[in-house]
C-alpha cells in the first residue's frame, strides 16, 4: 500500500498566519464522511469529507480548550460529544449547531470521553469520561446521570470499549491494561 498526501485546505487560519491555537482532537464519524476537530480556541469545526474536504459549520460554547471528541453516539450518527478543560462535556447534533443537545458540568477538568458502541452494554447507551483525578465516570445517555465510576490508581492514558461493548479497556502510564466487564 502506498500512502500519498491528500491536498485539502482545512486549515483554521490563513496561510502564513501565526496562531496560538493547536488542534487537540480530530475524529471521523463511523461512515468516514464527516470529521470534527477541536483545540485550544474552544471551537469545534465540522468538515464534510465526501469528495473534496470542506468546512461545514462551527460549534461554540466551551470556555476552555477542547480535550477530546467522540463521534457517533449510539442514538444517532449525527451526534458527537466534546470534553473540555472548562469542566464540562457537551453533546452536539450536527443538524442543530447553534446549541448543544446536552451540557454536563463536572467538578474536575475532563481529559477524555467516548461513547459506548450501541446498545451492547447491558442494553445501556453510555458515555464515559475521565478527569484529571483519574476517575472514569459512565453516564447513561438517556437520562445523563452517572451509573458507574472507576477510580484508577495510575494515570489513565486511554480507554475504549470492545466492538460488542461488553468489555471496557483502560491503559495506564505504567503500561498496564485493565479490562472491566459490565
């Protein structure tokens, strides 16, 4: 397989313009047709990637740097979530960019967030977040309430569900992988 650079002008800033902005997170939707990107300027940008890459819209509301993005909630392919250093996560609908569908304020700065894959986890649709205190919280996406919590002893590097949603994997700074079921 040969990799070639695809020419696409999806820069947030004009050529030669300097900025303090960095992009912290970029995620594709499951179909591979849409891309969201967010960073230090607190703005999330949605791009259409069918054929030519082009900017579609911006999502504003966070007051802190975007930490992570998670596309394709179990409820809709049009939904995505963002976590931020402003101590909140927001759920957005690409068809309604003016206001988030849900805003959840937290006590701690969030560094990660991810949706469960569909209705696989005991019939629940979940969104998991990790804060700077290494606590992972699982929210039921229908009522947006915490249903589970894990306190990790080591710094959390990343986490994800398996494809079925039955197992949740957490990697830490020591190189360990912990697996949680149900």
